[in-house]
C-alpha cells in the first residue's frame, strides 16, 4: 500500500489530477488502437480512485468517486450507456489538473 500512503499525503485536486493522467494515457492508447494498454491505464485510474476512497479526508466524496469509477468502467470497459465522450472526460479531469498546478 505504498501508493496509498503516497496518495493520502496529496490534496484532493492532486489526487484527481493523477487519476486524470491515467485517463489521458488510456485515451491516447485508445486512439492508437492498443486496447491492452488502454485497459491497463483505465484500470490504473480506477485503482487510484479506489485508494482515494480509503483516504479519510475523502469520506464525504465517496459518492463522486464511485460515480467516476462507474463512468470510467462504462466508457472504457462497457457499452458507454452514459454516452460519455473523450472530451467530457478530458474536461472533468483537466479541471483538477489546472487546480493542482496552482498549488
């Protein structure tokens, strides 16, 4: 759980921006047609989100974190029932990246 300890020391914006980095990598591999790498980076993003759920400072954000996990699974691994687009994912996670860069 070394990753958990490391993530727990970060503010929420930085935690989410790390998830966003993995999402962006998954999207790049999707465009490149490498499904194996796309899935691997999606799973890494989900792993980070699951670790974030264990962080005590995020206890009131569990619902949003669960929604992020569900949306990523639906978009990358499911049938995209939520009609998520690459653009909506990028916009959501990039907002945290810009916030984290200001810290």
